[in-house]
């Protein structure tokens, strides 16, 4: 019973934090994260109701702000695909 209670307490404490984090995240950050997960610019554009070019520009700008090279995500995705073959 105590394990179940601790699990519910953890959920009740973390759920508001996750919701606040998700609501305060900017669209460019969400676009960049979606692209890093492998979604196409067209899919991202439809989801956020923007043009594919805008999605690419936002991701590029957000990526330069974060200091992470965009090829890092693409290279790791390429390696993960090769390991599945």
C-alpha cells in the first residue's frame, strides 16, 4: 500500500510541473524538438499551423540559440537507422 501511495504522491507532485513546462515552452523550441525526433517539416508545419519554411527557420534560429549543431541530431538519427538494418 505504501508503494502505491508514494507513486500517487509522485504523480500529483510532478504533473503540475510537467504541465507548466509544456505550456511555457515556445513554439520554436517545440518545432526544433519535433524535427530532432524525426518529423518532417511538412508534418511540423501542419501541427503548428505554420509554413514548412517558417518551421525550418524557427528550428535553425532556436538551434543556434541553444548552441547545438543541427547535424548532431541528424547524424545520431542516421546512426540509429543503420543499427536497425
